[in-house]
């Protein structure tokens, strides 16, 4: 495998796993629309993915594949509680909000609250570990030498590219997406998504 192919393989596999809308992507979109710490949100989400991908490529993915139930079990119920609460908050916002978001200025919110929310959404989601450490990590660990490094860089690059595009794309479309009816619909969809993910973890 050529060096370019190794990078492209990591990029494409990672993109295929992170692009489908989930809890992390929904949060990034919401941050973009409300203009809350957009760059921080995108970079922190991507950095968490990058760290987990690197751990997976270094062999943690194989260990989790063997004892996965032990590793995933401890975060299962924490994930369910968090996702249900996030879904309730989004649903409440959809039901009580009737005004358009002011996109002319960045909404004020605590940086630490944003960081804690990102950490919770990213690290209390078993699917994040499955995608980054187990799937991407196990494929990357099979590569050798420089090809392994380039595969890892490609996989990490996909996260940074995607989250930056998603966050700033949402910001660019904010004047349209922040209209009351559309904003209400987005929050309802996010709440349904959170409830669905939580219920899938219960089974």
C-alpha cells in the first residue's frame, strides 16, 4: 500500500463512521447555530476523537474487543441518563421557545459548561469508543511502519475537517436555521435522536 493510499484509507474509513448524525454531531450543529464557542467545540470534539483513534491504533482496540463488555458496561447507564436528560432539555426548548435566535452576536455561555458538555457527549457514548478505538483502531493496528502513521493521521484529519465544516457550516446557515419553526424542529429531532440512542443502549 502506498503512503497516499494509507492516508486516504484512514481518512475515508473515519469519515464514513463520524459523518452519520449522532449525539456529538447534533451538539456541534446546535453550537454553530447559537454561535456558542464554535471553534472550541469543533476542535475539542475532533481532539477527543484523535486521542481515541491513536489509542486504538496502538492496540487498545484489540484489548477492548476481548474484554469489551467490562469496559463498555461501566458507562452504559451513565450514557443513558445523560442522553435522556439532554433529550428532555432539547424537547423543553422546542416546546417553550417561540422567538428567533439573535444571530448578530455570539450567545453568552460558560466555556467550562461547553467543555463539560462536549466531554460528556463524547466520552459517555459507547458508540464513540466502538467507532474510534475498536473499528478504526483495529484496522489501523494492522498497518505497518509509516503506513500505520499515515493511516492514523488520515483518520484524525477526517475528524478535524468534518467538525470544522459542520460547526462553521451551521453558523453560516444560522440566519435560516434559527427561525422559530426550524429551530423548534431541530430541537425536536435532537430530542428524538437522544431518546432513540438511549433506548438502543437499554436493549
